[in-house]
């Protein structure tokens, strides 16, 4: 995140095609707009997907943002297909297909929808050598037989086209492009190679475009919350410049264009640099605590702040307990610690029976050092408000106690310290204290004043980390397991 004009747009507007199937996001699929080609059909979409399926079976599970690792894909179904840039009949230039595709995997009820993924596929007769690494494969049959498809975002001509679509907002089949402020033309694109659950393009060091890969019905918090914070005048979050979405039967956020904070460095790299140099990170942690509190204050002003009552506390605890049980089934190393970890959740449940009315509000939802940027003048910003991508969108949009974000950042300081050799436990403890002190100065409320809730959220986060590392980075599993051992024996 610290890194995000084609003249053929008029042609693509006049020739836009859109196909949909009866597969839905949770209701009927997006419908073709009146400007789309009338000759398209469900059969065309089915033929396209059938020809792509063998390539997708091999390519999709290997992508960093594919959520269903460890399970085979049994079949694909098409939600929508939009030809953003028509394939050249002479094969002299790229075409661009926008697809929303469901990947169906074992373990779900027969009628349950699979995860829906957004694909931007370039199509060429011949792939230039510079795009060889982006190659998905050559189609053997179907409407694009004999052509090569590839990851379109790696093609500068395709990336330029996307920016041009934002510059000229409006509908394109089942997709709509919206703009908040004017965007200049002619900005050179580049793809960010950093590991992340989505994909990002940077345009001329001026803007960053985040493409959501696994998409859900509803407005993504990474658009919703920055827009709300912008309305409140909060400067801690880059304001959305433009965005695009599937438009029916309800909005499905596909991507967001924001200012690129040139020269800013993310908190994770800064923390690791401090550890490597033997430097303290206390001033930075304190300032970051203040920044977090300012964002929470602005979110509370912009959006509803209900109280967490007994039934909701029970629901919260049940969710944490269920996630612990599921993680223990998947990661046997967690099993011996389950009884101790459950005491953290039981303590919150006990307070809930006393009808403790914790204040809840919209929060970041996945806050850690890698979701922060510090400018050259020392100003901290918070980014990536999508929440934990593995969790359902309604859950990510649910109001939560602000201490949830605090717990995530405290875990991140511990992660940084554990990632360094030798492990510097005192460094992490000083950062954790400074962060809470900075938060308290800005908000008037010290998050350590709610120890039961803080421990429960830290525990829930560590359980999430264990499951994530076991599935994606087994070499990192000892990092959250060290926290599991501590949290399982904690008394407050």
C-alpha cells in the first residue's frame, strides 16, 4: 500500500459487451446496462467460462489473494463478464475482460455459493516477452480460441485504460466508475509486488489503485470508512479519489483509487529498522497511538455508536470461542492451550452478565504496523480499512469496541520484536505501553483500563494469526504461538 490514457476508451464504450449467468452474489446477477451489446447471451458467458476453466484451475489457487488454499476447486461459475477493452480482431493490441467468478470448493453445502473473485484478464494473440511472467495460458476452444490470456494489471496499456475509465466516470455494462475529484491524464502505472490479499497499481507516484480480489455484496469498508472520515475532516486517512463497483442488485465494491503518499514508509518496516539498529521505537509508538485515537474519535462522530449489551456480548464471546475451536481443529499445536485461552473469553462473558455497556463503533478491524504510514515529516496515517479479509463482510462492518484495534496493534509490536533475532521482549513492552499512553492522551481513555476486553481481543487475534501462519507461512507459526503461551496463562 505504501507504493498504488488510453485513447481507445471511446471504442470500448461503443463496443462494450456484458454477459451474466444465473449464478448470483446473493440475489440475481448484475444486469447488462442499456449501453451494452444486445447480442450477448448466457450461452456466450458459459462458453467463455468453460474455455477458461482449465487455465483457472491451474492458476487461481496459486495466487496470493486466493482464500481457499488447501482445498481443490471443484468447479467455477460465472457471475458476470464485461469486455472493458474489445479484443482486436487483428490481434495487434490487448483486450481486457473483467470477470466475477465463483470458485466452488468441498466442505460447503450444495447450495452454498463459492467465494467470488474479481479477475482482470488481458487477451492477446501473442504475449510480448515483458509480460511472460503474467501469462495464464492459451485458450484451446471457446469464443477466444487460439488467444492467450494473462494477468491484465501487469500490462501498462491495460493499467492506463483503467485510470482513463476513472477519468471519465459512468456505467460500463454491470460496472460503474465514480469520481470524487478530477484526475490528470498520462500517469505511468506500475504494479506493486508486495504480498497482500488484493492487488495494487501506482500511477505516477500520485495515486494508488487497490483492486479487491475476493469480493462480497455490499460496500467495502475500505471505501465506506475513508469517505466517512473525509466528511469529518480527519486527515489521518487518505481520501478516496475514485472507485468502481458492480451496481446491481446491490453495490459490490471492486476497487478504490486514493492519493499515493510519496516518501511515506510503513510502520512495520520502520519498526524492523529500529530493531536492527538497536533503537527504541517509543516516540513512534506514542505518536501512532495518538493517530489511532484520532481516527476512532472521527469514526464515532461520523457513524452510530451503540452500546454493547448482554445479548451482543454473548454473541461476541461465542464468535471468539467458535474461532478458537475451529483453529484448534486445524492446528493441533493449539489444542493444549485451549482451556487457558477460553478463560479470556469467559471473563468477558461474566462481565456481560453484569450488563456492562461497552461502547461500540466502526473501527479499522485489522490494525497493525503494516497498515500505517509515516510521512517524512513524522505524520502518521492509517490505511487499508478493509478489515480481516477472511471474515464475512457483515461481520467486518459490525460496530466493535475500539479496543479491538488497539489489541491488533499491540500484537503487531510483539510480532516485530519476535521477528528480530535475538528476541527483544522489553522493546515490545515499551512500545505497547507508549502506544496506549499516546492513545489515552488523545482520547481521554486508556485502553488498558478494560483489561478483560483487551486480553480477549488479543487472544482472538493471536488465534487468527496461528491459523493464518499454519496455512500460509508455517515458518512463522512460532511467532503467534509464543503469544498463545503467554495469553493462556495470563490472569488479567
